[in-house]
């Protein structure tokens, strides 16, 4: 028997980060830090290939 998950999306979202933390049984303070980190990640734009500092990271 096959099982399918309705509405599953590829990748992460804030909800996915919170769910992962919840499933791991992490304390609230750690869950909050993960959410804050996710929000910071969403605010920072992806670098462009023309950004000089980014070009030198390999």
C-alpha cells in the first residue's frame, strides 16, 4: 500500500523549521532561536555572481 502526503512541499519554511524542532523535542528557547535564524535568513538577499566578496568564497 502506498501512502501519499497531501500538500507536502520541497524545501524548508518557517513552519517546517518549527515542526522539526517540535519533533526533536527541543526546548522552547532553542525553537525560538531557530525561528529567529530562519527570519534572518529570509531577510538577507542571495548574493550575485558579481558581488566581489562572494566571488572569492570558493
